[in-house]
């Protein structure tokens, strides 16, 4: 790794930048505008959030808090768990453990820093980890492997049944750092009795592991609080998603990012509820006024990103969408699949239920939530099997009135690249113009954002969409 990268700790540097960013929201609009010329490096990422008003300010504070929790965990006597975005952090919060979710930290570095997190990605490869793996873990993993972050106490992740490259990243980390680990296992089925029982038993073993690591028993009341809060949060998300069905969609274009970002950072915690409450107010006002959530208040097109988004510097994807008045109507990351979600009609068996009656029902609930996390839920088996990626994408595209569908992922994602052309063919046959992006959501070196945007423009023009 370049010697200059060793000058600053990765998580400390992210935290300090985010703390300053969050503070910019404390001043008046006039003060903020006067300050912008003094922060040329960061204005491209701070401005869009501050322009979102209270919602954007709350989101910046939320990420700031997340990073602060990481860098202060040990002095507060808490354990740090390295984990993944397809693992709900709720159980960790219930046990007073601070999560370090590798993929979300990679996204933060990618959208905030011109150099992205590529130095850290390459460092993993220098150590022997394969460069054909998913870049979403490597972007921050490299920093922790090189000692440029807080010391990790243990790691919890999901098995190769869902994503071999993801599981291998954590397995590589536990060997290199010599830390304890627990890997949840996911059978290929989602709704059969045996799979459900397997999830429950496996999750109980995970709790035993966490109790051993922390020396504390799981607190039933704390778990209930977290699950009640989760139910409240998903009810607000559900309300916004109902509004999202309206044409034009009243959701500002970045709201899907905030929905899943907030969930990955703080599922079940009041910080996320506060953010959602700010968001739903804006959505309702826009809907009442018949406005779209775009800066222009109009909507020309509705795009469904049926996999993940693209995290180039300064949220370039969302700027591109806003400029063309294209509503982002969700991705695999934004939907939660709670039983009362409107898009579950006809697929009720894939839902999870929150039941806080007793400890057993709560453990069941949290195991079910985890098995419905993005990727865990819909790409655990063949893409065209019942309840899997194709069925889910078609249902969501129809419900949210998509004009076109877009795939974006990472070249390391064998789970999707193995069948992306097949699913695109099926989606086209169902009547949806479908575009496959060839870039890397987390690594701009694979295809520059400019080239990616040019291909998106070409798709819209050639297909007569804009
Ligand atoms: S994007 Fe693909 S490769 Fe990366 S974690 Fe998800 S399933 Fe795995």
C-alpha cells in the first residue's frame, strides 16, 4: 500500500470528516452558503444532503454517530463486531455490541473521497485475497487488515450458500486477524419448514456465541425494545413505499439510499426512526402538492434498479437521475419484506413477522428478519425459482410502475453475473427495457462513472425512453 495511506486511520478519518460534515447543518442557510467555497473537496457530497433540509442533516448526524460509536467502542467497554450488510445489526445492538459493517464503510469512502477506497481494496490482494472477490467488503476490509482501524474483537457473517465471495472475505479476515467468528448458514430454500427451523436453531447458536464473547446474557427487554422499534420503522418505510406508487413519485431521488443506508447503520435504533419521520413528512407534502420528489418537481421516467446502486464520488448516480427527472423506485437493498409490506401480495410466505410475545418468538423474529436481508432473501437459490430474484423483480417493477429496469453490481458478484443475461432476457420478455451496467458499484477503475453514465444515456435514447 502507498506509504501516504498509512498516515491516517481509516475509520478515524471517516469519522472526523463526517463529524465536520454533520456540523455544517447547524448553521443558517446563509452561513452554509458562505462556507461552501472553503470546503471545495467535500462540497460535492455535503451540498446534496444539506439541500435535502432536515432529512439530510439528520442523515449526516446518523452516520457521524455510527462512526463515533466505532472509534469510541473500546473506551466505552464495548466489543466491536465486523459484519456484513446482509446481516441485520439489530441483534448486535440488543447485546450492546458495536457493528462495523464493511460494505457500508466502503460506500462511505467511495462517495466521499476522490481516491475512493481502492488502496484498501488492493491491500487485500497484496495479502493474498483474490481480486475477483466482491469489492464491497475489500474497500474497508483492507484498512482493518493493515491495522488502520480499531481492533476488531470478532466477526459474524453469512455462509457461502448466499455469497461465496462475501463469506470468504470474512473468513480471510478472521484468519489474518486471528479473531473468533460465527458464520450463519443459509440453506437454498427460503420458505420450507426445514429451512425455517434451521434458521432458528442457527440463530440461537449465534446468540450463545455473542454471549460468550461479551460475557453478558441477552437482555430480553432490550431485544423487545429493538424489535418494537424495528416494527415502527418498517411501518414508516411501508407508508413511504405506498406513496412511491403514485405517479409522479413524491420521494426525493436519494430517499431509497437513505432508507437502506439508515437500516444498515441503525436498524431498530431510535436514530433511524428519527430519520424516517423526517422523510415521511417531506413525502406527504410532495404527494399533497402533486409534486415529484425531483428538484424540478417533475417526473419523466421511473427506473427500478433491480440489484444494487452505483456509489461513485458525490452520489453521481443520483445526480444523474435527478437531472434527467428519473425517479428511482427502489433496489434489492431498499425493501425489507415485513409481513404488512404492500408488495408482498401473492408472495406472503416470503415475509417475516415480528412477534415480541416471549424470548423464543423474538429470536424467531430476528432470525426471520436476517434471512430476509438483501441477497440472503432473493439470490440464495436459482434466480427463476419461486420467491427468488426474477419473481421478486417482476412483482416490484409492476407494482411501482417501472418504465425501465437497470442492473448494477460488482464484477466479483458471481451470484448475479452467473445469470444476469438470463434474467435480463426474461425481464425484456415481460415488457421491461432492461439495461446491464458493466461498472463496479464500489470501484471506479473498472469503468469510470462518465463511461457508465454515457452508456445509461445511450440506453435511454436507443430504447426511446427519454
Ligand atoms: S454484491 Fe454480490 S458479491 Fe457482493 S456481497 Fe452481494 S451477492 Fe456477494
